């Protein structure tokens, strides 16, 4: 009001209390708070009086309510006493001696009884809320009434259909009272047990009323309050509480109550918004079939009676409805209780409740399988089993991984830890009280995963019987048979359902995955089309396949988590629309459509198409494993569905596989999909989580199958793509540059970007090693590490995408670029380890002068002495092993070698790199000979670790009889030590850029790129060609044999190996390829499995220890992740150089000259040097040039990046002017000592004579 006023105002204090204000109290200054003693005492008195009056009013209101309630209860008690007396006088005495005569008498007696019956007692615990002092009199009246209402023989007084709605509701209320009473009676009282039997007997005679109880208790959208406990829930309570085997009459009544509603007529005018039949099955599934051990409790005969009235398709559909309703209820509960996650207790309780529910659902699954097999006998499928397949998929798919692990556990007593901290160990009686017990429980005892109960395990195992799996596609027809009645759309939906079921089997039965794949591969449609070809036709017709083939980003859109919405809380089921077309809903009912709250939906809305794609990838991968190259390149020549008798099973593989022209399209799809999964990981999976967070990175499941997460699918796609690439690398059938994806990268900055990513990865590994906990970690630490591994994998995919592509899909990048990256990795590692120094002499000087690169107190001479060795010429490998094995990865640093001859004389020479090269090449030459028996050659003279070396070592020492078991194992470890050291030597050569003239078998090199233990390597029959041509041909003949394999070959699942012992003796050992393999014959059906087992044993199993030891040594020098950038041919090129023609001009540019050949200031070459290059370029063939190169460098192949990478450099020095002298070399330093010949012809003839004679030091 006064914006220009700047002065202060004074406020006058007026005392209205009538008391004198103390003189020492100063007036209140505006802006300052008033002190407590300045408050008016009269105001305080007024506030206290007001609070006292409010308390008195509240007490008065409470007293009125209590008095009113008590007066009402007194009236109720009085009226009930009157009605009791009336009932006793009118019916009590009469019904004690006779039965009810008609419906009217029954209804009148029931109505009067309902008026006074007290339900507030719980005789199990003795707890009383309100009611009469003794409930026993009402229970006696109830027993009399139930007995009178029960008809023992003759016609029943109650008609099938009750016309009057009020009469129906009266009997409904009475049965609700009976069900409630059962749950409150003591099971230890014989009289009350007898009452339960009478009640069940009455209920079994009134199935129409039972139907009403079931329908009203299961209708979630009804406006009528539920006054009765669940009908089947009470029967489950009786089944679990009583030992029915000791109470046969009670068991008989329970069975009658179970079967009655399904065989009774449905009452007219039944107030139910849903059909009665499905509702009954839904209630049975929800409240009774979750009960454990029904076969034992009801007896085999009783359980068969229950199974006889079950229609499996109706039951399966009902279970699917229950699953949908549970999902909706869980989502709505989560939305209403959004703060649930803030309470550790609530979270723990909910988690444990879900674990118990999982266990009960496994029982439900087992019962459904039992009912299905009872109806179908063999377990084979037909066109009416769609609901059953979907039901099993949904029930088992949610816990597939967990069930798979529990299937593999040894059978043991299902007792758990004996505490309620282990939900799997709790009894059925305790199951309902878990939530209460958990409140006071502790986390001291981690849950222990227990085996599945025998009944569940037996029923689940029937799912993977051969007849069950191989008949999966027998009821469908191929897409070529589609007609107007059965469109492609309908067949596509059917294929999606079958694929979803098959994927679930593959996830659950991990140990039997290979057998399941084989039986699915052998399956055919009704018109004879192999399952693999059928799935391929379904997959390529899908929208996802076509879109991803056209655009990489389509894969991102399809895989990316999308939003879906759930129905509103007040919606009825009829108001909820559904996804998909009517054809799709025939097989796939869930999930419900979006209407309100959005939540994450895995894989968008494309789950069903992904299921077909993923199953095809699984089966095509299996097909490639058992298919040799001849069959692969002849696919498409056999008409699908018409098996050729000439080629046996080989024709089956050709029928099943897509034609080569389709494989071209398939590789485009796989390339785009794989690239998207590696390059756009963050867009698909979301932002990367911190490594130490408690958030799992597996945010969704591709194809809607739990366990088939993003990493699982990425691994499957990568594996199949690499398998096709290897086929193409052996025999090109795809266009040149087909595999490259360089258009998606900035290739100019690609190499620096990859090197930077490698540095990030190295930093992450160092941080993890620094924070590594005590190896004696607990169960919780193990779980934390598993989560940590998932997070790290996800983080690597996001942070270093180029590096991930190079390691898993290297063929996307040109080979020459990858070689440059490899050399950059080595160079960066050298600078990191050597303090920035790459020159050996500079590094040694640094060790002397920089203490930061030595341990505290360590003598620099001691450091350098570890890298120096004196090597005897006659035992290079053994001396090298003794001297340098303790170095470990320290072998990466520069080493110094001093050679001594057989007389102990030290050889003259300065190690400027040449002696080191000679040492490394000498070690490889000696170690790979038959002297050490470490490696053997195939018929193409390619080396691979001797598969039987360990067995021969053991048997040889046993044969000598001079060694105990510990000494034998010590010798085996020494042998493995040699393999490991040899791996280090090969790694050292690659690390230093030294080429060695060694040819390794392709199958051995292939395992370099997949790492130790063969992770990611899938051995196939075609790989045996590099190892054992004779075995390969035999297995191909077995696969293509058209006769009776079991009779004609007489094979079993074993394999024999011949061992060479001392004095030329041999010994044959036989091992089982599978447990009890000696008793399993090889038949026409399982021969593919036998072929796979043989291949896997020969390629991975038998030489596993030798290969692992070699790779451990190789990986200590060269990171195996670097080697994963190359295929087997490219790795051989890295080791020994390229096979391309010798580039003379490149060699000339990078040659050093010495002596008189040194180029002077005029920059002109010496005339002899000019003649030498003319001879080399114009007079010699490429083969002769290679011979000259090997004469000088000991290797006939050029370095991958040109002769500029040759270490030491190619050099030429004069050797006098004697025209009769031959050229000589010092291969350790790549030096050619060339006399000064006067003409071109002399130089050529002398040079080639020396080359072909093997002249070297000896002829110098």
C-alpha cells in the first residue's frame, strides 16, 4: 500500500488478561518471535478446557456405540434361542428318527436352521469371537439335519432344476455353511470327522447346488458378495488334512464331490455371466489340481476315476483363462500397492508366495500331462491338442530354467533345510502359514534347490519321449497344401504354437537338448514335409523376416521393448478386447489388449513369429552339425517329402535344409539381425546399469519364452551365422564381399576407435581384478557374481560394440583391416607392459634406471636374468621349457639367448632380434616333431594335438609297473606343461611378428578363436575330415546307409582308441559316448545322435586337456579374444604368412644392404643388386621365389601387411667376389650373403643351386 515507506512502525500491545505485566518485559518488536512466557495464560486455559470437552464427547459416543451393539447382540441371541427351541420342537426329534419327506420340508428346516446357526467357533484352535458359550449343540443339530437331508436309496427329494430362485439361494447358503463348517472342525475328533463324512455325502447328492457354489465363488466381476469358501478349495483341504487311505469312506465321498458337478445337469436360470462348463474346470484347476501328491492321496483307482471325467482340451483352456486372470490381478495389485517394493518384509513375503505357487503349478502341470496321456495313450498329438500345447508351454515356460536344473538333481528326500526359509521344504499344512512364519524368519539359511518330486519328474520326462516329440508336427500340413479352408495365416499361427512348445522343451531339458533336436529334425508334417523345411517356410513368410531382410533397423524395432496396457480395474471380461486375428486367438489367447496402464511388453507384439524363427535356428544349427559339405552344397536337388532310397539319411538332410538360393537370403536376415543385436544393444535392452547395481540386465525374454533372453538369442544367431560363414570359407557359394557390413561403419576412424575400446575393456578388467573378493565366497556371493557377469556382458556390448563385433562377427570387417587392428593391439600391449618402450635394448635400460617397473627391492640384474637363457643346440625345447616356463606371461618381454654347441662352447653372436628368432623357430621345429609325440599330422601334413597322448602316457607307465598313481599323474601334468609352453612359444612368435613354417589343422585353429574349453565351438561331422579322413568317410557311409543299421553294423554308443606302448605293443581302450552307452545299440533312428557323439568326442572330448593346455599358454601371450577376429584360414596366415604371390617390388622397398652393397649418397643400387632383383622378378616363378624367401627367412610366405612387417628386415650383404662360391644365409637375421657375381645367368644358377641344395651356414 505504501511502496515508498522506509521507516519503522510500532505496534501497541494491549493487555486484556487483567494481570499486571512485568516491568522487565520489553515491548514486542515487529519481525521477532514471541517467547513462550509472553503468551496469555487465559488462552492456555481455554485450550485445555476445549481438549477436555472433546475427550468427553468421544468417550460418550464410544459408550453409545458399545451399548447399541450389545443391545443388538442381546436381541440376536434371544431370537436365536427362540429359533433353536422352535427347530428342536419341530424338527430335532423328528429328524433324529427319519429322513426328510419332500423338498418343502427340507427347505423349511434349512431356513430355520440358517437363522440361528453360529459360525464363530473354530474348533481347530479353540478361538471364539462371539456367539454361544458352547457350539456343540449347534453342531449336533447340524449333524441331525445333514443326516435327514441325505438320501441313502430311492429317488431324491430335490428335482434336477429348481424353479424358485429363493429356494436355490437357500440351499446355496446352507451348502456354504457346510463348507465353512468343514474348515473349522477338528481333524482329531472322531465325532467331528464322522460329521465331515456326512456333510460330504450330502454335498455329493446335491451337485446342482455345488455348481452354483463353484460358479459364484469364481466369478470375479459378480456384484453378489462371496459368502462361501471355495468348493474345490475345501475338498483340497480335506485331501491334504486327512489320510484318505485310512478313511476309505471319506475318500469315496471326496471323489463323488469332485466328479458330481461335471456330470450333473446345470440348474436353469443360473446367475452366472460365464458358461458353466469352463467355469467348473477353471475352479478345479485353480483350487484343487494345485494339491500335491493327489495320486498317493486319492489312490491310483480314485485318481483314474477323476481322470476319466476330465476333458483335457477344456481343462487346458480353463488353465489358460486362470493364467490370464492372474496376470491381470497381479498388475492391478501392483498398481494399487505401488509402495510394496519399499518394504523388505512385504517383498520377501510376496517372493516366497510366488515360489510356493510355482511349486503348486508344477503339480498342476504334471496332472494335466497325466490326464492327456490317459486319453491319448501314446502321448501323440493331433489337431485337437492346441489348448494342451499352449497350456504346457505357459505353465512350464515360466519356470523352464529352474525346472531344468531341478530335473538334473539327484533324487533325495524332499525335506530341504527343515526350516521355513526353504519354501521347497515346507509341508502342505505349513504352506498356508508361510507369510506369518516369514515375518519372524531369518536369512541365515539360503534356499537350497531340491529335486522335483518323482511324480512331477516322471510326467515331465514323458514330454520328451521320442513318440511325443516326433509326432508334434504330424497333425499339420505344409504351406504348399494351403487352400481356401486353411489359409497361410492360420498355418502360420499353428506353426507359432508348435514352435513355442518345442522351444520350451529345449529350455527345460538341457541335457536332452541334442536328442530333442534330433527327434524334431526327424518329425514331418501330415503331407511328409520335414519339420525343418516346414519351419523355414513359416519363418520366411512372416513379416519380421521380410522387414529385417530389408532393413537393419527393423530388427531394433522388433526386439526393442514396447509398451502394452492392461484392462481397467472395473472392466468385465466381456469388455476386454484381445490381440490378434480370430485365427490367431484360436491358438494364442493371451495377453489381453491394451486399455489403460502401459507396461513393458517383451519383444513388442511379435513374440509368435520370433518363436518360429528361433526354433528354425535351433534345428538348422543341428542340421549343419550333422551335414557334410557334399550334402550342404547339393541341397535343393531332392524334392521335399520324397526321400531318395539311394542316399538314406543323407537324403533326409537335403530334404530338410533350405536350398542354397534360400540360404543366401537367410544369411542376409541373420547378418542384419546379428548386427542390430551387437551395434544397437543399448537401444534394444535399455541403458546400461552400473556394474555393482542389483538390477538384472535381462530385461525381457525374446519370443515370450522365459530363459530365451537377449543374450541367448544373440548367441544362437551368432553361432549359426558363423557356421554358414565357415561353409562359405571352405567352398565359396556366396558373392564376393557378401559378408562385409562396412557400409554401417565409419571405416576411416574404425581402427583408432577399436583400439580405444580395447583400452576401455582392459581398464574394466583391471578394476574387476582389484575388487575381486575372497575366493571362499558364499551362496549369496555366487548369486551376486552371476548378476555381475550379466551386467558386465551387457556393459561390454554397450561400451565396446566394435570390439564385440570383431570378436563374434569378424567377417563383417575386411581381413586386412583386422590384421592391422591385431598388430595395433600388440603394439599397445607392448607399450603398456614395457613402460612405453618397444625396442628391446631400450626396455633393458629402463629396467636398470626406472624403479617404477620393478618390485620394491628387486635387483634389475635379477629381472633381466629371468629373461636370459643358455640353450643347448641338441635340446632346445627342453632347455627352453626349464628356463622360460616360470616366466608365465613375462615371456612377452624381450628375451636374450646364448646358444652352446655339443661341446659346451658358447656361440658368438649379438642378439639384435635374430638370435631370438632362431631360438623361437628352433623350438617350434623341434617340439612339433615325433620326438616329443605332442602333435601328429593328418594326410595333408597338417598338425593337431595328439588325441591319445595322455592315455598313452598313463598306459605306458602302468605297463612298466614301476610307478604309483601320483607319479603317473605327475607325468601327465608334465606333458600338459609342455603343451602349455608350446602354446606360449607360438604366441610369442605372433606377438613379435615372427613367422614360423608350421601348418596347423583347420579344426585345431578353429578352436583358437573360440577359446579354452571350446566355448562356442560346435563340432560337426565335417570337421572330422581334418582329423581322420577314414573315420569321416565311415560316418558318412553310416548316415547314408539304407539298410538296417542295428543288424548290419552292430554298433553301440561306445568308441575305441588304439594306443601305442613300449616295444611296439598296442592296446585298445573303449569308452562310453553316453551313460550306459555299451548297452544302447545304434539304430536308424538314433544314428545321427551317434554320429554327433563320435564327432564331439574325437574333436573335443578326447583331446580336451591337451587343447586347453595349449590355449592356456597361447592366451597368456596373445589374448584369445584377439584371435577370435579370424577364422582358421586367417589364423594360419597370421602364424605362417600369406599365400598370395610374392610381391618383389614390396620386398625390394623394405630390404637393407650391407658391405659394399650399401647404397651411397647417389641413392643408386649396386649393379649386383640390380641383377639380383631382375632375376627374382623376371627369371623365377612364384614357387621359386617362395623357395628363395624360405632359404633366407626360413618361411616361404610373406608377412600379411607386407615385408615392412618382417622382423628382422630382409637384408643382403656381399660375400666376396669368388665366382664359384654359393650364396649362403643367416636365417636368424633374415640375411642373404650374396657374392658379387658378374653376370645374370651365374647369379641365377648359383642362387637356385644353393636354394635347392639347402645350403646355409655349412656352405658359407
